[in-house]
C-alpha cells in the first residue's frame, strides 16, 4: 500500500520536468553514493520487502499476448512464446486468490493488446466483484470503439492507460506501425465525452508518451494539448528490453545506473502471470525465460515464497545481479519511493 501522499506521488509521476529532474538526480553518484540517501533507501527497501514478504502487492496479468500492432520499440514482433488468451477458469482462480490475500491492485496487461480479448470487460467486472480496489490496463486505443468504451465504463475499470507516443500522424506512423492515428484520437475523444455525458470519473484516462529520439520534439506540444482533456499525461523513458531490441536510447543511455546501486523493486512487490498461467520474473521476460512458477498448479502464495523467488531477491539485495538472466542487462527503472 502506498504510504507517500497520493498528490505528491501524482506530481512526481506525471509532472514532466519534476520526473525528469528526479531521474537525472537518481543517476548521479553524489546522490546514489550518499550515506544519507543509502540509509533511507535501505530503510524503505527493508520495510517494503517485509510488508510483501508473504504475498505480492500487485498482480500483472497478461489476459492475452495477441496484438494488432507492430510498434517500433516493442519486442512483440520478435516474441517466440506461443500466443493465446487466458482461460476464464484460470483467471477466476487467480482473482479468487487475490481477493482472499487482499491483493488490491491488478493490471490487466503485459505483452499484447488487452482489448483483443473478447472477455476483457467481463474480467474487469469479475475483479471488481471480488473487491479488487484498483484495476487498470494499457491499450493502444485502436479497439476502443463506442461499444467497448461503454462496456469499459460499465465494467468499473479504474484506470485506462492509452499509449499514444506522438502528437502528429507523421510521428505516430513511424512509431506505432500498422495502427491508425486518427482512429485512436477519435476513440479517445469519444471516451472523454462519454464520461462527461455519464458524469463518471472512471476510468481515469492516462495518456502515455514513451519519449525517445523519434518523438522527443513533440513532448511539450503533447503535454500542453492533452493535459486539458485527460486525467493525466505520463511521459516515460524508453528501454531496450534487456538488450533484446536494438534502440537508440539517446540521453537515457547514460541514465541507467540504478541496478548496480540498488535492488529492483519488482521481485519484491509485483507478480507477473502470463496468459498460460506461468509466472515470469517481470514484464521484461518477453519469451518466458525466467519462469518462477505456474498458477495452474501452485497458489500465488506458494510461488511468491518459493526458492527461485527468494534467490532472485537475495541477489538483488546483495547487488549481485550481474549473473541473473535478464536482470544483468536490464535498463528498466523501478522506484521504491512510490511505496
Ligand atoms: S532488474 Fe529488470 S529484468 Fe530484473 S526484475 Fe527488475 S525489471 Fe525485471
């Protein structure tokens, strides 16, 4: 459960200059080697890891890994894992456990476009009926038709992250290959207006912009235009999927120093369940190379506490991730301070 004040957290996460400044600051030796900083970070890590020792804080559930796009920065086109959609029975089994374990946050997305799953709204409704207080997803917005928008509102979804990554059609087409810019804009505007008409504040709409060399000239215009009509605009850093995708990381290439200095938070707080029920270490595991369990055969609690998970956590705590598959090449940044 987040202890930091939510307004402050939102400000840090969604205010572009502040987020950029904090990222920059946390890449500086003067901060990460500072004894005070280390002391408070270790205290934070200790308290979060104790709090989620027995069960995860959140579940990321891959309802499907089928996608309708071929985006420039996404490894989906090179994924070797078999494609499919989670069965309703397995999904129910997972959510029923989440309810009992008081896991309050479910993100319905990993690889794939979640709205390709015809049971998407049913899944959200089911999770909400089991008292999961926060259910979110990430979509490319192409399948957010008027009917789906209405279904999503009816389902009780709390947060809808829409990946747009561009302010113009020209840039969009270079990044979100195979998808239709004007259709997505139309769908977003429809949802905004439908929410107004129905006087509902759910789902919260967050527009995502993954900033890198192809679109960074549009960041400011994007923020200025969209922040007036959606709940949040989120600018994030690009990464290279543990070296699997050759991308020009530009400015951010120098900015990834955190894992040599502090553990990654994900193995301590979030469980990732692939569509077939296997548990992967995290969202960087495109092909299921680091499988830690199987929810078809084991409970969430058994997997979370098993030896494989414990070993990975120990390696992170002792900053010896250089022989851990995936982690050794990872450039994704995760923060402890948001807990
Ligand atoms: S370091 Fe990277 S690969 Fe390892 S658990 Fe964290 S996000 Fe995943």
